[in-house]
């Protein structure tokens, strides 16, 4: 959170910020008393105004109810002005319209001067990924690498076992699961330790893989084939998890196949999204569980990928969370001669260009550097 000018230097501390949605059988005053008891039991004591606390529990909303009592206001009076509060809420329930408002949480979050971005860290369990193939393949180091990733400060870890680089050999669901299963088992063990863990996204286009992974830790389904399989969509509904639909023309990517050049890329993605929403609605999925990935570098020329990034605002009207996967992609050849694994600086540059764009998720390879860069940025930007 923003700290007041002139505050002591020891107030600048890292913190965990968590939002949750739940039900409570009592009334707001009873929940407030319980919250205060939890704070006290966990060591919270007297503090100065705006001073960091060991724990701070706030009641932000109570459905559509408005509460005005001594020591308790619901909705929380500052909930809509705090990026660190509004951003996680907008991910949990993007379509929720707070009492007295005409816009949903996703829209309200995007209206802030400095909306926060969620970093999605890429974990490729592949020997042939275009950028970091084999990095996670050393079994002896895998546990330590996964634990480090879980503790890195990212919002999401995206776990995938099938390379989508040009020329890659597609995997069957059986082949994919043979790579994923031991890693999923280890990740479940690693995630059982920390109190706070990132969401786990499964990067797979196979409904059979998604079904098998339900016994492990999966919070989001990431489908590079754009939720084109009804069986896949039904599996996400069964597990009650949101799904990412990425626009693509072929899997794996084919550099010789791209969108028509006569129409701007963003316009074609706009049409595709409209059709996709109608299709998903017919299959029983609401927009509430849909995350849009325009598919940077998939079925687009380098120029078309740039066009999408520049005009990503044109997709804002769908009121869908948007994910951008620009990390180390081929369009960077317009800016640098560096090979793919050496494009992290350029990737961070584009990430910062997206800071005030209607984008919720940044999917990146070098997530540790991104987390550090964004923390520094937010310390100045507020």
C-alpha cells in the first residue's frame, strides 16, 4: 500500500495481501468482533495511523447490504480507491457490482491511476520449449525450483508440458500426463506447506489432462486452443475453475499462417471474442469464468502482435479479465537481434508499457525480475 511521505524507513516492508469470498452465519458486528479477536491472537498491538501491522483484517462487502455503525462501515470506505485491495477482488469476482455503483469490480479497478498487475510465472516441463526448454527437467533440483517459484511473490504459476513453438511435435494426453503427473504431485506437496501460495494454472489443451489434474492443485485452466472443445469447457465447469482462452490459428504455432493483413489484428480478435462468448454461453459457461488471451505471436505477424499490444484497450468493452503472453516472443525481432532466451529486458519494457492498459495478467518467463521491477515501480507510483 502507499505510505505517507516522511514515514520511518522501517515501514517499507514486504507484505502479503489476500482477498477472499465466503459465507458467514452471523451478522456483520459478530464478524467484526471475530476479526478483531483473530488480529489480537496473532500478535497485533497498538500502532500509529498508516503504520504497517502484523495483520489487518477488513470486511469489504456484505453482498448488497450497506452497514453504517460505530466502528464499522460496509462497504469499506476506501475499498474502491486502494489498488492493493481492489485488484485481488476484481480477480475473485470481476462481475460484482458494489452497492451504489453502476460498474463492476473489473471496471472499477481499471479506472484507478495505478491498477496492479498479476504476474503469471511460466513453468515449462518440456525439453523443447522455444525459450527455456529443459530448465525444469532436472529432477534433483525440481523440488527446490518449485519451492522457490511458490515463494517468489508471483500471483500465478502456469505449469505446462507441451511445447507450442513452431515445429514442435504435438503430444497426446497420455504423453502430456506422463510428464506432468510427477511434477503435479511434487507441486501439491510444496504448496501444502506455505500459508500463502500462488494460484496454479494448468497449461493444457487436453480435457483428459485437466480431469486427471483435478486430484492435485489446479485453480485455472489455460487452453491454447481457445476453449474450442466442449468437453474441455464442461470439465472446467465441473471443477468450478476459470479458464483462459487463447486466440490461435494453429497449435503448434506456424509462422507461415497468420491473420489476414487487410484488417487490423485487434478488429479480428474483437470479432473472434464475440463469437467465442456466444459459443461458450451455449455450452453453459458465463463470462464470469472466462479470461481472454489475444494470443500474441500465435497466428500473427510481428506487426500484428504490436498492433494488438498498442490497441489492447479496444477489448476493454467485453469486461473480461485480459492476459498478455508477450514474454520473449518473436515480435521482439523488430526491436532486437537477441535470441529468445535473452529478451527479458525487452519483455519487461513491454510489461511497463501495459501498466495503464486494461490488462490483468502478465505471463512471463523471468517472473522473479518482473516481481522485483513492479515492486520498485509501485513504491514510486503509489
